[in-house]
C-alpha cells in the first residue's frame, strides 16, 4: 500500500487549499479513506472520512468548511479546505483504514 499526499502550503486566513492523496497497491474502490491532521504538541485527529459508497463524515471543527471526495478512476482522494483558520495549521495525513498512512503534507494558515 502506498499513499502519496500533496497540495499543502502556506495560505492566509480565509483562504482555500485542496489536498490530494494518490493511492496504489490495493483495490482503491473497495476501501473507505480518511484524512487526519496533527498540529504541533497535539494528538492526531480525524478530519474527514469517505466510504466506498461516498458517504462522508466530518467532526464539527471542520464541518461546512472541508469536503472530502474521491476519484476511483484516478485512485485519488481529495480534501477541499475552505475558510481556513490559523487553528487548521497542521500536518495532514491520508489514511486507508485501519493502519495505512501517507507521508503527510504541511498546511500553514497565517497572515
């Protein structure tokens, strides 16, 4: 299993970013996928999940701002992040549950 995350960067508060996670080494269509994040000094937290049937779920902290989606042909899962806040600053990881992780991509929200 390989998961390659990309798309992070520096953005001003209120801005947007789209993260991508390219997957290989397994039957992508069959699996739920997830995004997590970890800020300095904090535990890794779940940001979004999407099932193989495209059912999505979000914690209250990102609901209405973040959208997870998937393209089964491209074998890629996305995280569209809008209205970004400084507290969204973290390393973002994609995951194939339960225990396959990508390498992480840094998102910094700062003016």
